[in-house]
C-alpha cells in the first residue's frame, strides 16, 4: 500500500499546472501502472480524484478529467465490468458539453468507444447517447487542430464500431458530419474526415433513402478539396503525404454510386484544367469511380470522357522509341508518362465495362477516321507530317488498349477496323485462300501507317491471349472472331511486314520502317498455339526470313542487329513451350542453322558475326544453349586440330575468336543459369586430349594469342566447376602433362633439382602453362596429384621464366591447408611443407650458373639465393624474383606471416647498397660479397610490389576460389610504410632511392584511399618525391597517373587539407611541373584539377604561390586537348579570384 | 539606366542544349567556334536577366576561328539598332576571352553588318587596344562588365 500513499501526490503533481511536463508524464505513468497492476481500482481512483473532476476551476477540472481519460487510454486491453464502463461513459458523455475541459472528455470517450468486446465494451444505447451529445454540443471547427483530430477520431470510432445504433440518428448524423468537416484544412484531420464520409455512406446502402437527400450536401463539402493540393511545402511535422490524402478523397468520392451525377462532371471539368496534378488525379479518380459506379451509370458519360481522354493522350503522348532494346518485348514502347499511363488504364476500364459503346465511339470518331483516310497517302514514316504522326501514335495506343482489354472488345475492333485496314492494304480473304501458304509474293511498298496500326492491334491481341493463357483465367480463345480473322489474313500480313523489311534502307539510327517490319514479324511469330491463329508453316517462314537476314544481310548492320534481337525474343518465347511444334521448328530452323554457320567455310560472312549470332541465340534457353555449346565445341576442336596437326595459322585466328566467345559470353551465362557442368567438363577434358594429340609439329606454338585464349578458357571453365569435376579435369591434365612432355617425373622427385638439365621446348611450355592455368582456378578442396613433383616442376619452369607457373604456385600456396588446421590426414601437402619445398629445395647450380666461375660447380643453392643474385646470371635472377612476387601475392592474400620474409628479400634486392637494417638477409647473403646491383634486377624487384598489391585478373581472383583475408592491403601498407621511410632516409645514392620510391609508389597507388588519407601527413613529401621521380621515364606514365590520383584524392578530401597545408609550396611546384607533362593527357588534366582543389586552401597559405600558378596555367590554356583547356579555364578563374577578379599580376 | 531601358521588350529565345562532345582520345582537339561559343554564351545581357544566347545576340555561326594563325573573329548582333549597350557587350566578350585564351590569340570583335546604326565607330572602339584598356580602368564600366560576366541571375 506504500505505493498508494503516493497516489495523492501523483495526482496533485499531474493536475498542478506549474509542474514540468516531464514530472506530469512521470506521475501519469505511475498511476497507470498502479491501475494496470490492480493495485488501484478505478473506483478508488475516481474517488481520489473526486474534487478535481467537478471543481469550478476550469484548468484544474480539465487536468483532472484528462488524467482520468489518459489512464483509461492506458488500460484499453484490461477487462472492465459493464457497470464501470457505463458510469464512466455517461460521465464523459456529459462532459462533452463542458467546452472548457473538452480534451479530457474527448480522449475518455475515444478510449471507451475503442474498447473491444472481450474486455468489456460500451453498450449500444450509451454509444448512441455519446453520438447525440457530440452532435448537440460540439462545434468542431472552432476547436484547435489536435482537438479536431480527436473529434474526427471519435466520430470514426462511432461510425465503425456502432454503425447500427448510430445509423438511427439519421439526419442529425449527416448534418453533424457535414458541419464538422466543413472548411477543414488540416491534412491529418482531413484524412479522418474523408474516411468518416466513406463509413457514413456505407451506413445507408439503399439508394432511395436518406442518403439520396444528403448526397448533394456531402458532395458540396468534398468538392472543394479536389484536386488535393498542398499550398505549403510539406514540412517535417506533417505526417500525411499528398498521395495518401488524395487516395482517401478518392475512396470517399467513389464510395457510393449516388455521387455519380456530381462527381463525374467535376472530374471532367478538372481533366481539362491546365494543372498537371489535377489531370492525373482526375484520371485516377475517374477510373476508381468507374469501378464503383458500374457500367450503366458510366455509359451516360462515356462520350464526354472519351473525347477528353483522347485529347489528354494526344497532348501528352511522346514519340515512340523505335528500339529493340526497349523494355516491352511485344508492343511498341513509349516514354513513361503518368498521364498517359492513367489515361490508358481508364480507357481500359471503360472498355471493359461498355465495350460496344466505347468501340463504337472509337470507330465513329472523326479523328480516327481522318487518320485512316490521310494515312493512305504516306508510304514511309518520315514522309508523314509531324501532327499526323502524333495522331497515328495516339490512335495506335488506343487500339492497342482496346484490343487487349477483353475478347469482346478485341472482336469488335477486329471486325471493324482490322478488316478496314486489310482492305486498304489490298488484302482480302479470298485472294489469301487462293495463295498457297508458303508462297511469298514479291515485295512491294505498303502504307506505313496501316502497318503501324496493325502492330498495335496485334500486340494488344497477343497480350490478351497471353493473359488468357494463365491457368486461372484459362479460356479457349480459338473460336473468337479475331482469331479467325487473324488466321485468314496471317500470310498477307507476313508478306506486308516482309516487304517492309526487304525494301528498307540501312540508315542509322534505326529506321522506323525496318522496325515496323521486324517487329510485325516478331509479333506474328510469338502467337502461342501450334496451328492457330498463326499456322506453323507461317512461323517457319518468319524464321526463314530472319535467318536469311542473318546469313546474307550482315553488311546491313542495323537490320542484322534487329533481326537477331527479334530471333532472340522469339527464342526465349518458344522456350516456354518445350514440346510444342513451334519450339521444334525454332530448334531446327534457327539454332541448328546458326550452329551450322560455324562449320561452313564461308569467308564472306565475318566470323565475329557468326559468333555474335551464336552466343545470342544460345542464351535464349537451356536447350538452345546445349546445342550451341555442342556446335561451338565441335568447331573449336576441329580448328584446334587443324592448328596442331596441320599447322594452319588461319585456323588459329578462328579458334581464338571461338574461344573468346566461349569464355566471355557463354561461360558466364552457364555459370548464372547452372546445369551445364557436364558439358563444360567435357569441353575442358577434350581440350586436354587435343593437346595430347598434337605431338607432331611445333610450328603452330608460336601463336601467342592462341595460348592466351586457351589459358583463359581453361581457367574459367575450371573455375566454374564443382570440386568433383575439377578433380576429373586436373587428373586428365596431369596425365597429359606426365605422359606427353619431355619432363622426367621420376627424376623430379630427386633432389637437388637440376634445372640446368632441362631445356623447355615451346610445346612443353604450352602444356605447362595450360596446366598451370587449370591449377590456378581450382577450389582449395580439389586435390592435385603428386603435388611434390608438381612443385618441383613448377620451380624449374619458374626459373626458366614461365610466368603462369609462378602464378599457379602463388595460387596453390594461397589455397593450401595449414598444418594446424589439417584435420583429415591426406597425401596432400600442408602449407608448411609447401613453403619448405619452395624456399628450401636444393637446386643444383650445374648448368644454370655457369657464368659464375667462382662458386659454381657442385654448389647447391635455394630459391632465395637465386633471388638475391648468387652468381651473375641476370635473367635467372629476374625470373626468380618474378616468381617470388607471385608466391608472395598468394601469401599476402591469405595473410600469412611468411610474406615478411618475401618482402625482405625484395627489399634486399632493392637496397643492395644499404644492407643495414635487415638482419634476416645477412646470413643468407654473407657469401655474396660480390654484390649484384644490376639496375634491371632492381627495377624488377621494385615492380614486384605492383604484383603484390594490384588486383590481377589472371590469377588469385575471386572467381578462382582464392582465399582473401579482409583488409590485407591495409595491413601490408601499414607494415611496409615505416620500413620504406627508414630505407629511403638511409639510402645515399640517388638510383637505389629512386627504386625505393618506385616500389613505394606501387604500394601507395594500390592501397585504398581512406588508409592513405589517415597517413597523409607523413606521406605527402614522399608522394611528391615519387611523382617527380616518375616524370623522368615515359614508360612510367600510367604509374604516374595512378599516383597523381592518390594525391588528388588527398587534396579533395577534407581530412587531407591539414596534411597538405604545410607542404603547399612543394606540392604546387610539383603540380606545375606536371601541368605540361607531354606524354599523357590525363596527367595534365588531373594536375590542373589538383591545382584547382588547392585554391580552396587557406588564403594566407596559397597567396604567395598565386603568380606562379597563374603563369603555369596560361600555358595550359593553349593545350592540345580540349578537356585540359577547359580544366585550365576553371583553375585559372579560381586562382585569379583568390585576390580579385582581375587577371593582372 | 535611370532613363529607362533601351530595349524594354526584347525577344527571348530558347537556350540550345549543350552538346556533350564525344570523347575521342586520339582526335586533334583544335579550338573551334563551339569552344568559344560555350565560353561566351552565358554572358548576361547588361540590361536584362537573360544570356546573350537567349537574346540571340550571339550564335555559333557568328564565330570564326583560325587556329593556325591564332585569330578569333566574333560578330554579334545587338538586339536593336541604337543599342548603346553594344560596346558594353563587346567589352564583356573581350574580357571573357582574355581570361580564357592564351595571349597569342588575336581577338576581333565586330557587330554584324547592318545591325547597328553606328557600326563603324563601335567596331573601331572595340578593337582599339588603348580604348579598351581605358574603358576597363573606368570603375563604373568595370563593375558593369564584371556583373555581366559573373552574374548568377541566369
């Protein structure tokens, strides 16, 4: 009861107007909790409140009542007995008359009215009493916004929950509601008010009764709100959006058909207003109303709506997009326009309701007739005057919508207009029958306009059929009139569209005449059903026609393109009906023919066309793709054997193109769609067999492009397979490698390795490279046979300069399981063992270090020694370094600590003069006092950092199942930076320092900018040194650009400003030198942009540099390249205005 | 301008769309009339809040360039024959081009033949180095020119 002791205190603090809102809320919460937890009964609370509820002090009374009401709101779900509810509702009902303390009364009524049956509800008679009291006492519009909102909510609650009892109030209720919302302007209140009107109207369903008398009054009030328009831009505190409010008003308008005589004229009037939103709203409302009011009522207005609708469409319809890439596959595409969309859907609704009436209106419309008459004169699209074009498009759209709405409307349109079009085009059913179906008439010109309208009608028809094909609305459309008509005219239509295609010229951009022809044929081909309405023979004719374009008209690029696109559309369409006869004929007429193209030795058609056609058609569906893959594989293997066996170099070019198509178009598609693994595996294995077969000639191995293409295809093919399939491929590859090359695998197991013995032939190098590319792409789980020997072989090849092998090593290292994690005991090497092989395998120096006389014969070295230049064989050292860099990349990506050793080796090579801070290398290199500081080697070591940091497409790529540790670049950057800074400061001679800069530049330009920014202060001076070093050699221009982009990133970023400000002088000098960098335009442009960004820095810092910058920029104003000149102008203005506008200096 | 506007009711034309140039890295980007036009089309008219392009004082065709000799000739058409603003417009053109082109270009600015009552003297005034320099030293004129060049009203 201790809690109850505070009750009085809580009540007092709540009622007390001097307490802060927070205190009041706290006491309210406390009381609410008490009541909820049954510690306090409502009676007790009321008794306690006592005086506060009835006192004559208005403010205190209002607070008291409000407190009670709020408590009731909080216990809405707590069951109460009916007597309590009754007494409370009677109290609050009476209080409605007390305008000084209204808020509480409203909240209380609302809380009680909203109670659900299971927790005790207000009884009907009490609700009615509340309604009566409300209607008698409330002057809603004289209240403040929040109170008004409560009023509307209360009314809404009454109308919804107590509709039966409230309905008996009759006229009073109508008056009350009208009065309440009259002149209301607040969006939130209006939302509620509109909903109230809707529920009110629903109370009186019979049309003759009370409602009929008041409909006029209700509408008078609603009318003024249309169209919804917010005079003030929507601020933060308005929670209602315009379209929500508009929707609420719309459902109020369409709530009863009795509104029809009032609403429709208003909407029609607003439809012709100039305000765009009013038009859109009118169209939306008309459609909603049409649905509610019903066909009969709408029929009265059909004529008026039709004419306004036609005007609206004519005004806003834009020129169609004659492009095949556009969104809609079937119909003609127009720019999306809200008015047009709404207008057409309204038209569709009207046609649905009164098809006879509307279609007659359309047929008899004078515009429609005029279009039909005038079109007869123009044969080509571009000959039609602009206004008539517009009308043509409008009528086309209208016909499209009419045809697609329902079967009856479609029949009507076909009966009247379609036959009219056919007659004007010179077709009649009779002469059609006399023609055998397959006979193709000689092409002649047809009137464009009619063909255009045909397309719209056919597209509508097709949409209609597509809709009826859906299982829910399945309907046998074949006996409909339009189908029989279409069937009888189908071959005439084919002829007409065919001639449009045949007679067209090949202009750019796509000529509408071609478009119409191709589109027409495409639509004809896309009717479902094997025989009806479009017979199979006609379908085949269409395919034949397109295929003839594909095979013969490839010099007309645009026609060829669209024909291919049409075929693709048709292909994806027939793919839905696997077993249909049309799908069969598509397969035999299109897919097989395209595949055949490859094998034909036809030199007139360029190979790229064939490949393009093939890949596009393959991508229309699984079965087609299978066929295409088979065909392509056949072509690839026959050309490959041509190359390998006969040494035919022309075939080599072909096969490169085919492989390119396979790897860049078909493989990605199969990867996305799945289910082709078998075929891909077969392909890869077959390539290996081919490689095995080509024992003979070696002339053909000089074609570098071919090797690259095979390697790429091998990587991608292996990359997209599952582990099992990869195992199959690798096994096959290994067997070819071990049996068909001159490597002695037995010897390879023995140590030391003797690279000197091997002289890798070109052919062996090929096989090895392709094997390496297969290894690059495998999953970590895939097992590689005889790994130790493979490692040895790779190391030998690496020293001979075979780069893919180095990449494969890196990628193997990347994917290996570390010893600690290796749970299953397998024959596979662990990571540690592999690293041991790589770095500690003894390599016999015999044969490779002959030049080095002092320490050669009999000595055994390891890879590290070779990298550090034991002996003087420069090439060997470079090869070793290159290999090391890829191995390092594999380690870096997985975040292995061994990468430190690798970078140390690289750094040692770089800073051969200063071997101070690198204890690790000391012992390894103590014997090599004859230091080899060959510049090329050093450069190679510097560029190794590029390999380490850049994202390579060739290997260690996401597609090839690589293991990537997050943020590895950031880590590497952070660990390398201090080392480099130390080395740079210690290096005395300029050449090693420039190489250190070079390595650093690689690291910086490949690190994410955000990391560089955080270090900007330290980095900027180094960055500038790198930049000036890189300007010396033309070959470094791309690197220079990459680095400059980093600088510009620092300059444009807010955080970078601080770091920059201290070095303004140096930076500007450096940039000025780059402004006339002759070898790369982008460098000049970026340098000027950097200067522009520098103009933002504090005035005192940059002012001394102003003169210098302006002088440099003047030169850039005269640059050869326009973009540079434009940047220079901007930059000049910015710098000139740092002092004044004048450019005098 | 207390005397009222010289041409109170000029004809305003639509702005033409800016053509985005196709980037061709190997093309020879010589200075062409469109370059110059792009610089000067947005200069504001001294009297009205419209650009010279909108008042059709300038057009791309009215500019000729000889990149080899480094010569630029701009012919502009004042909106009315007695326009005393013709010299100010010419001055604006000259100042703006001076900012945007290296000094070795020789810029000639003329009113198009027959478009101005005092054609000859306007042409002479606009192409006289010393008079241009003197005009730009006049603070009132200078301010007017700057307003036209840097106005944000358009």
